[in-house]
C-alpha cells in the first residue's frame, strides 16, 4: 500500500512538472517588441541621403525593425526633432554636422536610448560611431582628375591645370577630402591647382549651379560635385559646357557615362545597416569609433568602366595602372594621408 501511495505521489509530481514545462509553450512566450529605429536627416534627394535610406530599408527587412525617417533642415528646430526621436525610439541615427553637434550635447540626457553617429565620432556609453577614411579615396580621385585634365584630346579639356571642387558647405569631413584630393592631384603634376567653391548650403540648387559656373569660367574642366541636392543642377551645367565630373558617395558613373570620370564611394548604407545590426543583436558597439577605409572596403573609387568605354582611345594612358599602384601604396603604408577630421567631437567617457 505504501508503495502504491508513493507511486501515485510520484505521478502527481511528474504531471505538475510537465504542466509547468508545457504552459509557456501553450500560452506562447511574450513576443519580443521590434527594434524602433529613427534616421534623422537634414535634407532629402542627394546621393548621401539615398544611401542612408537604402541601409535603413535593408536593416528594416533583415531585423523586422520599426523604422522612421525624420527630416529637419538647419533652419528648423533640429534639437526638438532629435529630442522627440530620442524619447520615442530605441535607436536614433544621425549623419550630418548639425545633428552631430546636437547628439554630442544631448545624448547623456537619454541614457536608455542608443545612438548611431555616422561620418563623425562621439565617444560615449550609448553611442556607436562610424567614420570614413575618405581621404584615401579622395587622394586617388585627385590623381585621376589630374590625369584627365591633361588629356587634351578629349572634348572640353583645356590647357589649364585647374580642377574645381564644389561643396555646399565648408564642413570638416569634406575639408579633409579636399585636402587629400589636392595631394593626389599634385602628385601627378605639382603645378596642378584645385580651386574650391562653397555654395553655402547643401539644399540650394540654384547657388550650386552658379558656383559651378564660376569654377568653369575660371578654367576648371573637371569638377568634384559635393553640393548635396545641388549636384544635379551642377551636373546639367557640366554637360552643357562639355566638362567632366568626379561624383561623390554612391556610384553615379552611369548617370552621364561620357562626363562622369569616377565616383568617390562611401559605404554609408553599410554603416546604417551595421549600427542597426549591432543594436538588434544585443552587442551594441558603443564607446569606440569604427573606421571604414580601403582595407575593409568602406571607401573607394569606382573602376571607371563607363567612362573608359565612352572615351575610347582618348582615355588617358596608364591611368588604371597608376591608380592601382597608388592604392597599393596607401594600403602598405608607403603613402600616409592625414585626416583633418577631429578624432572625436567629445570624449564623453572621461
């Protein structure tokens, strides 16, 4: 009889154990809430913002994230937009100078929110930064532009040794690229001049076109277009004047194959994706800055195939070979390029 009672007791314990094990499965585990991600932009309609959006879209699909894009120009209350995003999203990503400064000054007020900082660095416990060694790509592009502007067999190339650089604003990231671009150009020809013009805004398309006109009137036959939304108008003028272009950010070589020599590539889409992936995976890489460079294929220039096809026999001789040599020298350290970027906007760990 004792054995029977013990056996029944054991059965009861077993049933209770099974019920407790099965109940969570039957009831269903609490669903994990989707990661909420906000991307803050100063403007739309440029290669840079298109890349950022593409990275966000890819991350949204890969991680089932809930995403939003919020836009505020420098003339608007960007701080209010930032604060709204920080209060309502798990991860907020910024990628422009105005928002970089707001992030630096306000991130500590939102310690439960994670932040992604692209194209500048802020060292803080809740910020993951991705910057670019884009001076490497700009150096190569400068060398390529210098070789092009001496190829007088091409229609529109004059005898002047002048290259134009058109930017919307004089910001640290572009200033660093401009400096390296000039180094690359002067390596090919010490007499080469790089003349910079700043239209005053990445949003003013009319001012960008007028600044491009001034550069062309001054003797430039190759222009680097880094004017944000103004690039399209500037490119139209370049076509009218039979001049040539170095594009920026995303591959634009096929936009006008006979006029776009190459594009300086910056993998901003990858930066957005990597930041979201880090947050979604629970291993957020805060406190330090990740640098995208030649070595990890975060920056580069295009292979110029569309332009070479259009130029045919008038393509500058040995350009491919020379650029490959220079790239190799950057990778092995024979050529050392100095970045003019601040290493960090704030060492907020101290």
